[in-house]
């Protein structure tokens, strides 16, 4: 079988692992799991590292196990957090679990090769366990000193935010540790994986397995990704980048990867694509020869948009990008969805005009001035005489009028002066 750890190493995805992990993986088909907390109804690009870890695990011939934390989601993981999380109600958690499960099943389809993905929910084994039973059978096995030594606890007690942490979050590592024990005992899962900030929680699980049953288990972590400027990966000025098109449109998703810096894109291409080493290195060499072509960014954006969304979504995102940079025809603009129109021209100045005026036939001069795009009739006439005004990417003559046929998705008209001065007119 293909070496899972060697695959992670060349991709820069291996941070740490327990002694004996490689030997365990080499012995045959193994089961390994990663937990996902259902704090939102979609996974974000920050979760993609772990999704790819499970995918490489599957492609190496092993069986991936994804744990949706229905129980741990009620508690909140303190790892990497400087303040207490807001708790979600059961109904919201249940909805989030269902949404995330559908995403994981799509990304880790059995057709990708290897063993089929197994998806479990830790609420299944915690819902019948009472508090007294838990602290007697599990809490008794791990000392407070052991738990206090974990970075997730120490950082909260000694960091800038000195409010400390609640007993609820303090117990999180015990709950996650018991997850590992339960999966080890009932499903034969001997490996837990996760981000490097999860090392403490994961090793609590291996310790519980040893203390409860004298068993052996293993741990492997991936590095946390930060951008070259030190900011958190997966965040933009607009917030998180989600894998669900309802939260982040395919166009914005595509643009996120397309706008990656030259320093970051080399890391991203290795971690997030399925391209083999020789192909990645060839692309890196091509990029080094001609950085202005942004070959790495385009390869990354195209593969991920097509795989996470669809080839059709990629096509539309590429078309929308061409529109933004002036490389499109009017008919391509007409083909955009309302979501694409708003995404492409996000931040572009807007104005509104009554739909009745457009239905009656609005002169181009009135459209330019009444919308607020241009300040006066004289400026509008001058711009039209200079042939610098376009309506929906089509040059406008001084005699042109705007009617209902010009409305994009029934409500917008794109006005433009020159190459980059856009204005979105909305019919109301």
C-alpha cells in the first residue's frame, strides 16, 4: 500500500506522531479518525486540512472515520480559544451535524479509492451515560495535574484573557479522550488524527485506552496553517470561507484561492489538491519562470472550485471573473445569476431608479444622472460623446435608452465609464 505518512511529509502535512505509528500503518488496513465539531452548518476551508488528511488516509488503503461531535459540540473545545464559546441548543446542533455529514460523505466518497468512510456521532454513546458514571469510570483515571499540563488549559489560565475557563470546557479533553477509547474498544480504531492544537486532547485518549484496558493506540497531527503575513488561514475581511455555496458562493470561493499570495500558494497547492508530486513541482517551476502568469493560483482555484462545488460552478466563476476584469461579452453578463452579479460587483457603488421609468424607456442620460453615477447632464453628455459609457458591457450611444430587456436577472443594469469605473443600477 502507498505510505500515508510519506504522502503527508512531502505535502507538508505532518507535524507530529507517536512512536510506532508508522509501523502500525504499515501492518495492514487501519482505521483512523478525526473529529469535527458541529459549531456551524457547514465546514469551512480551515476544516479542509483534516478533510484532505482523511482523503489521503483513504487513498492509502486505510478506512477513514469521521466523528461528528454531537456531544462535544454541546461543550465547546477550548483548544486555540482565548475565551469561552457560546453554546448552541440541541436543535441547531442536530441541524449542523446533518449538514456537515452530507459534506463529508461527498468529499470522502468510496469511489475515491480505498475503504468507505465511516461516520459516527459521539452523542450516540454519551446520551445514555450519566454524570456520576462518567466521573467514576472515566474521570477517576485521569488526574487534574495531568489535565492542567495540557496547552489548551495552560494557555487559557496564563494568557491575556485571565477569566480562566469553566468546568464545562475543562472537561472537554476527558470527553474527547473517551471518544477515542470508545472507538478503540467498539470499532477497532487505533489512530486519532487532528491539527497540532489537538495533540493534548488526542494523547488524553491514548492514555485513557492504556489506563482503562491496557491497550495501545496512536496519534498523528498536522500543522496549523497561517498565511505568510501571520493572519489566520481561511479568514477574509468578509469572514470565514465556507464550503457550502449558500454561505460562500463558488465565485467568492474561487477568488479566495485565486488571490492567494505567491508565498502561500505553494503550501496550499501541496495540501489541498490531489496532484502528484511531479506535477506540483513542474507547476512550481513554471510559476518561478513566470510569476505574473499566476499559474499556481489558477491551478489551485480551478481544482478546488470544481471538486468542492462542481465543474459548472467553476465555469461560471471563471466567467464572472472575466467580467470583473473586462474580458467578457454582454451575453456572458446576461448569463450570471443574481448571486453572481452581487458577488462580482460587491463594493461597487449602487443607485436605484423606479422600475416604471425603465418600463417606459429611460434615456441613457437620465439613467446616468438620476442614479447618481454621474453628477450632471453635461457630464453625462460629455462622457457619451467620448464613447466612454457602457451599458451591460456594451458601448452606449447618446441616443440609447434603457428598457426591461436590459435588466440583469430582472432587476439590475451595469453602467460603466472607462475600463474600471463600474456602477450597479437597481430597478425598484
